[in-house]
């Protein structure tokens, strides 16, 4: 563990949905785009009744 603290930035992304807005679309392409920009998935936020509301990403400000 280093004594320096990293500075982070965060991004919340709604998962992609199909035309019905009820079914999740495959997020692979979007996840790969975000990864190429230095983002990594760290958490999901779910609706009370189930299902994912947001995908939470972080990246070091050094990678921005």
C-alpha cells in the first residue's frame, strides 16, 4: 500500500435497453469503449424491486 492517495473520477451509466425498455441489451460494446478510455466497473446500483439502475465506473485522474 502506498502512502500517496489517488484522485479518482466517477461515471454513472444507465445499462442499455432493448426497444421495449424492459429487457437489457448486451452492454459489451459500451463496456469495452469505457475500458479503452480508462474506466473500470466498480459497482452497480439496483432498483428496489430488482434490476440494475446504474453501472458505476471509476478511473484515476492520471488516466483521464
